[in-house]
C-alpha cells in the first residue's frame, strides 16, 4: 500500500513513543485499506490518501503531530499509554505533507518541528486539524494469543519497555536480547508462529519489531524463513519471551480517507 515507507527517518530527539505510535498506526491504516471492508463505525471503505513521494518515503504519517501532545516542554520522553489516548482523542493521523493553513510543512521529518509544542499544547487551529483523522480504538495487549489475534486482524501495536536487542540479525532476521537495556518504544507489525519457526527457536513464535533508528542501526539478513519475503529495513524478529513483559497497545478503526475517484476523460477513445 505504501512501498518504501519504512523505516522512515531516524528519530532526532527522544520521541521514540511518537515514532512507535506512528508506525503502528501506519500498519493499521495500510491493513484497513488492503482489506477493503467498510468501516464498522462509518460504513465507508478506506482509501489511500494522497501523499507526496517524499512523504511516502518518510513514513507516510507524521510523528510531529503526535509528539506535540506529550505534555512537557523537554525534547525527550513520553509513554505509550498516553500516546494511545492522544491518537484516539486529540491528534490522530497527519499525512506527511505541507499544511499551508497553519504554516507547517510536515512532508519530511524535522526534530525541531517535533519539539515545537508540548507545554504549551498546540493552538486551536492545529488541534482542529489533528482531530480530523483520529484512531477510534486503543486496546491493551497482555497475552501472546491476544497479540497474535490482533495482528492477524490488521491491528498493529505500539510497545514500551526496557529491553535492548542486538543490532545484528541472525540468518532469519532474528535479534537476541542484550545485557543492559533501553527505555524505548517500538512497534509490532507481524507475528510468525509457523511450526518451522517454533522448531528453530525452541518452541517460540516470533514478533516483527520495527525500530525508529533508521535503516543503518541494524544489519544482517532480512529474509523471512522459508519464503521470498523480506522484513523492512530497521526491523527485526524477536522471540515472544524477549518482549512479553513490555507494555503494548493495539490500534484499530482508523477514521481515514475515502477512496479516490477520478473523472473519465477518455472520451471513449480507449
């Protein structure tokens, strides 16, 4: 739906929660568009929004419009539960484009713009724009079965925790836990619980984790085991036991964009 959109620009300040929230929201939006089913609340079918190429290649959705609501003036730090509340009630999905009406260009990631508000919060005209495309539901995820089933239904997940991972992936794209830790947020975009995977990883399923440190922080193979698929740059598979204690929240029900329609200008020539 949005080729080349991940991993997007690396975060420039401590805004990993906004990046994780954006990546999860992007996954949910893409799944809703691909499914082509009417929205449960509005009855409309989601369409692909118009996104400039530069915006598509930088994550499609803005992180800045989410991070403005962190509630403090410092550039670093937030939490996933508050961000989930924000994206459902105050500032939802912002397309990466130029918003001339408020004098802010969000086409490409800018850490200074990301830190523009926090305390105070954005002015009313920005609030009004932010509420046009809210996420409808945020659901706390506690068990593997819940995580698997939510992802299987196209509801992607933002997570916060203190676990750290090796920047080198193994032959199947899996990264192992490392000593120490990160106070860090990352998105979950897929699950692989096939028998061939569980046999290889001591009976454990794998969760696809999208980081927010750009394409170069991690290295190693990206090919999904026994397939022709590749995971996105800047992502890795993690064993369930390595992430099971993280706070996780799934997003569903995007108030997105209608399908685009075009006039027929062929004049019967084709």
